[in-house]
C-alpha cells in the first residue's frame, strides 16, 4: 500500500524497466503486509534498482523487512558515505562501492549461511551492478528470524536510525534462496544489455 504519495499519480516515473516510484525524501513509503515470516538460518536474497535524487549527507532507507525496531529486522540503506549498507540489529555490513551518486544501481543482498540453520552478518553477500563487493566494514551478529514479515520500502521504521529515501526505486524482489553471483548477473543483464564482447 502506498502512503503519503501525491494524489495525481506523479510519483510514477520512468524506471530502469518500465515504471518506477519516486520518493520525496519526506514521508513517502510503500508497505507490503502478509509476507511469510523469516525463518532463522534460511537463505534469502533481496534485489532492487535505485537512483538517488542527490548525493546523501545522512543514511537513506531503501527498505526494512521484518518487525519494527528494536526487533533485529533487515535494513538496506545508502549510508552517509553513499555506500550500500545492510543491517540487522546491531550487526551490519557495508559494501565498498558507492551507490549514492545519482546514477542507477542494481543491488543484491543475499544470505548464504555457512552453518545450516544459523546465519550471521558474515554470511551476507553484497552485490552492486552484478559485481560481488568487498565488505568495507562489518560488525558481526546473528541474523535472527522475525515473527511477522512486513516490508517497508522507502521509509525507516525508526526515523532516529535513518532518513526516508529521496529518489527512485524500481523492481524490488524477494527470494527464498541465496542467489549466486552468476544468477544476480543474469538478473542484471536481463535489464541492462550485456557489453559487447562479454
């Protein structure tokens, strides 16, 4: 469900593939309820296309998956240094590549537990534009399940942690599997043509 968007439909803009939603950075948010709860230690992946309206000076929320804070939900953000940040509770992992540069970027965040049934932040794989990222900074923590799984796109569940998203978000997808880098690359090039000679 869309909340706080203009009544005239002007939030629908050209996306990376068809239409996309433009978020005003103030209070626009999409809420999706009724998703299956997150199972502890299970593999999963989130993908999305994003394009910021301007270079951020504070964290901007891409999405929150799970119960509101202080529950250890999944949070994807563009951090103040314009990098992709995954957080769960107090744990986090930050990709090395900049995504907050006002260009389109494809993001993929997957969890592939090293120990079946137990997932930790160190099990997270971050991909930007179909390239597996070096983790720039990380704080370890168990990634626990959420008893209720709602998805909030573009707005934080706790404004003290992050600001609303200002820019365009397109093609958010959730998978109940840990997609391999090759699979992420396939998804990316289904939208962006493969460069010549590759």
